C-alpha cells in the first residue's frame, strides 16, 4: 500500500520522518517550503509500506512548461534527498516492489521523468544501484567534531586569526552582503547553469522557513567581507549549504579559517558532525582540497540519477539542453 502526503499536512509529513528517525534538515517540510522557490511545484511525500518494510520519498512535482497537456516531472530539492528506506525483511525485494508501484504511480499521474539527488550521508544511492543508472558527481567530506577540543569559540563575537576576522552574522541583516559574494562565485564557474543564480526570493524563503536552523558566518580581511557561508542545522549535524567569496588572494585561506571556526561553533553548540560538501568544477579543486584536509571521516560520494518514465513523451517535450542532468542537478 502507499500514501501520498502533501506538504500542507505538516504533522503527517513530520510523523513519517520520525518513523524513519530522519532528523535531517533536507527532508523536512520547512526545507521543502524554501526549495519550492527554486523548483515551483507541489511538494509531496510518497510513503510506501509492504511486508518487507517501508520507504518514504519526498519530492517536488513540477508542471512541464509550455504544454497544453498536463505532463509533469519530479525532482528532489536542491541539496540532498532521495528515498528513505527502513527494511523489516528483504531489502532488495522491498526496493524492487517500491519501484514497481512508484513507476505505476508516475504513469497514472503523467509524470514523464524523475530526477534524484541522493543523500551522501544516508547511503541511499547504494540501495538503488541495481535498478537505476547512478551518476557519481563528486566526493563529499565530513568532519566529526571533537567535543573535547580546546580551541576558541566564534559565538557572536569577533575572532582574529591569521589576519582574518571571523564573525557569526545575522541571516537577514547580512543577506545582501552574502549575495554579492555568492554571485561572484557563481559567475566564476563558467559552466554554471542559470538555475544557480538564486533570486532574493529564495534566500528570503530560506530565512523565513528555517529560522533558527539557518546560520550565516563570514570572514573579513582588512574590514572587507571576502568569504561567507550559510549553514543548516538539525539534530546532530551541520550542513555547509551555500558559500560565496571574492576573487581575492586571501579568499582560500579565509574559507579554510571560516570552516574551522564554524566547526568550533558546532562543538560549543553540541553538534557532532559538520558536512562540508564537495565541489564539481575543476576550477574548484583547491576548495575541495581544503574540505578534504579539514575532514576526518571517509569521503562519501554524491550521486544523482535521471529515470525516464515515458520515453516517447520525454523525447517530444524535453530539449537537449534541459536533458543535461549533470549540469542542472549536480548542486553547486
């Protein structure tokens, strides 16, 4: 059996997540509310149960633009996601049964294609590797925070370190300062999809939806903000969500110091893990190496996937540019 839960049924959505012990910001209804500013549509959770176990799969159902007939695609939000699996008996059989039922659901709902950003810390891509064409995008890195470390704290005060000032900033007050850095970084990525030039509406929705689960940190050099990061928090984990910097000689050192100070703040606020993310572009190799250097856990691969449910209609409706799944769904 299955149930389709709307994001408007917030209590039911969160209750299902609780069944999976999924204390992860990327699955919450609050996060989906902000993500729909990037992917306008209807946020739904497909909740499947059989004797082998259960699967919860939240996604955004989007109308395909410019079509007189009602055709849709579905996507997981920007960030991480994909099905959550809780097996009672046979995991492969549970996955197989779920995919059969979900494919029929997509057929009935005129959903012609599905895009999934799997969650590197959940390992859910591994469960579907026999059934879906997974695309490995990049390694992501995680720092397990040592609660016994004795380094200084960021908190709300300024911290001088190697010529940089690290500050915890107001998510609203300093949003536009962050946007200057964010757009600067995106423009330097020559192959960046236009999707990633996020509008003010997205950041405002992120702030209003996530409230105390969203934090902003910045690194200053000679009184100028040169690197900043928005992070998400829930449960025991901090996620490095969005970053921006200026094209300055000091930017890489500032970014490294900033990440280390965020980890210290996490320690003081009883978080256990800081997921630093990773980077796809070749011009971001130095940044990725910083994250790898800071991390102290094995790297986890970020996978994406495209599954076509109606190939004939897909070929008619989706342009070659739009079908570049890596460029569009790799995250930034």
